[in-house]
């Protein structure tokens, strides 16, 4: 089976110098097909993945690093537990009851913690040049996810194809890396506690994102989804026909 969602089309293939490919690609969100009982075709894959947080494939490795040490506070551990459970259900960014807010705290927490996590991973090497790195390799996009993914998997001793020449998080030491990641979680949770006026992370919510048409064309708005330029699923039978 061949799956494609704007990912690299062939080994070594690049769309341009400004579109690098890393270890994380959106096609990873096709991971529930064909095992999911209600997903039987490409349209089903697209509909499920369209509302999945694009950073969710990287979260499990972040969580593994965090779980090598105790959380600074019970609240910080609750924040991580919420993200673990949310990502295990494909990290849905959904407003199913149409009240204008995401149905659960996962989206607001991920939006708050992701950039501090990426900064924590890269800052020990880039320091004051972190903003310059972000300008060249968007730390909020797939490039940033790939840095976090590959850097942390290397630190954990996982098999990693094409390891970086530099050790990023904690300058290659696990415990300083873990401490920096927990500090990122802690500070983001402090900010959310103040913004939400609520100490219980399970009650945190944010306005659901919507998308509209070109101004002046149509007034309608609709829930934002992760839409591809193209998607492909190609299956081959055992006879090779």
C-alpha cells in the first residue's frame, strides 16, 4: 500500500529549497486505515484526519521523555495526562455541539505548550538565535516537529535514520532535557490557569477555529479542517495486478 498526503513523493525528492522534509509528515495521520472499522476508503481517512491536530504524531515521544521524571506539580501531570488521552483518540479539534468552543481541553493545551516545548528542545544549542531558526525552519510547522521528534528519539536511544550531527535538547543529556520540558509545561499551565480563570485543566476551553470565504464573496463560516492539496491511497493485490 502507498499512502500520500503532500509528503515526499520519492526518495530525495524536494518541492523546493524552502520546503524541506523531515522525520514527520502529515501522512502519518492516515494511521487508522484500514484497521478502523468505520474507515474503508480514502474519503474516510480524509474526514478523520481533517480534524486531527497535526502535532499529535510527535506528542508520544515528548510524553515518553517527560515520564522519565516526576512532574513539578500534580496540575502539570494532569496536563500531560490530558494530552496523552486526547492524542490516543487522534487529537480531535472538534466543536461537535456547535457552541463555538472546542469540546475538550486538548486543543487549548496543545496550542499553549507546543512552542515552549520546541523552544526547550532547541534553545540549548541555538540560544539567542532561536528566533532566527524559527524564521528559517518554522518551529510551529512540520520542520519544528521533525526537530523535536528526531532529537528526542535520539536522546531516548531509539533507532533514528539520519541522526542530527548536533545534540539539541539538554545538549544531549537526558535529565537537563527533561527538566526543560517540564518547565515548559509548567509555565504554559501557569499562563493558561491565569487566562482561563480556572485551576482545573480539564475545564479549559478555547474558541473553535472557523474558516470563511474571500471577504465580500460569502458571509458564511465553517469549522476549520486540515485540508490537503492532494491525497492518495494505492493498494496492490498479492498477484501484483
